[in-house]
C-alpha cells in the first residue's frame, strides 16, 4: 500500500482521509466532562459542529441514540459506534466518551470524499444498563437493512495504551484489514481479549450475524480504571488516543475499498 501524509490529509492509493489535528481531538475529549444527564446533548452538539444533521432513536423516556449518516453511492452500510452513558463512579471519559467523542471527527475525516458505502456513526445510549441502545438500533433494522450492514466497528475505551483488538469477539476479516492499516500508518496494534472485563455493543450485532470488530486500549494493567474514580481525563494518554483516531479514520476508508458491494445501488 502506498501511503503519504501531507498536512491533515492522508493518502493511500486512491483513498483520501482529511484528519483533524490533535488539539481538536483533545478538545472534543474534554467536552465530555459534564454530568451524565448532559452527555446526550454534548455528543449531539459535537455532531452539529462537524456539519452532520443527526436523528434521534429513543430507547426510553430519558435517552436516545444519536445517529449521524454519511450517504454513499450504495445502501451497503458500515456502522461505527460508541456509547455516551457511564457508570456511577468516575467521569466516564475512558468508558466511553473516548470512543463516542471521536465519531464526529471520523465523520469529518471521511465526508470530503464520496464513498461506495454509506456510513452511520451511532452514539449509543444505555450501554451500561444492558446494551439498551445498541439492542434497540439492531432491533429497528429492517431485514433488508440488516442484510446490507457490512460491518459494525465498536470504539470502546480508547487512549489508555496504543490500540488493541478484542480478537475473540471480532470477525477475522475485519481484524486482518485493521492490521493492514496499522502497518501502513506505522501504528502499534495488539490483540487483547477482554472477555472477563465485560460485554460491549458488538453483542446485538453478532446475534444477527453482522460482522463486528471491537477496538479498545484496555490491558491487564489498566482495566481497573474502568468503573472507578480513576476514569477521568487524566487517564488518557493523548498521543495514544490521537493514534487511535488516525488509525480508525483510515481504516474506515480502507473498508470502503475492501468490503464487497453485494446489493444493487
């Protein structure tokens, strides 16, 4: 793969990704330092700043999934998600504002180039209450929409260390393609299974046989940060966090060229 980085633009073969700079990504990370009841509004505001007009998908009377759609040339869809709710202890910056707050930045990175796939960036509600948001999202997919969902990429707890993959939970092809991109952009990538740490939003997609991958940064040494008073902005290693953003941005563009288009446009 031929790769070149010029300013905020990343080129590989015919693919182009327009990266935001590190201060912009850090700023969006810190906008999660709000009470839990204000998180939904905060992520909706970030999407608005990015230029995406969102829709809401209620899961109960208090909360809703926030969905940003980047239309492609076909209805074949790549879904990217993270959750904005958090546990009672800590500030929930690692788990999972770190994942959900880069969704608007990923939208901006991809929107300047017309893609074959449609992308949906979904900020899930209610993950900590039993994967409520992702379960509702999958339940609401019509059979033809499920059939045309090419992949779900879950971003969970980024920035503690360089990017990791939950290999046992993830579809092998998606792991292989992520490894290709990691080598191309010279980003360290390891497989770290977190089966004993907890469940995540890939579960409802897997139940419907949709290919998934979980990208995270948790290790045996850092997992105790989750659901504790240590889960705050200070736990994030900024260079590792920005590396994760760059890796995922280019990965999403790469998937557009590698995943087959099986349905008519």
